[in-house]
C-alpha cells in the first residue's frame, strides 16, 4: 500500500518513526505512528 493511500484511508498524516532501504526502491519501507483516541460508550441498565 502506498503512503498516500494510507493517508487517504486514515484521514491524515502520521509521524515517520523509521525508514529502511533507498527511497524509490522496491524495498523502501517506512514505519509511521498515528496519534489516536478512543471513545468508549457503554449503557448500563
């Protein structure tokens, strides 16, 4: 999956935390961290 596809899917850019390989090559890999929040709604009767 391309980085732009991930950005479009998640709705924003993350922070690149790791890179391996040469940019533009088939083995180029990045690790991206996204800040997230959780909303938990529960109903107790």
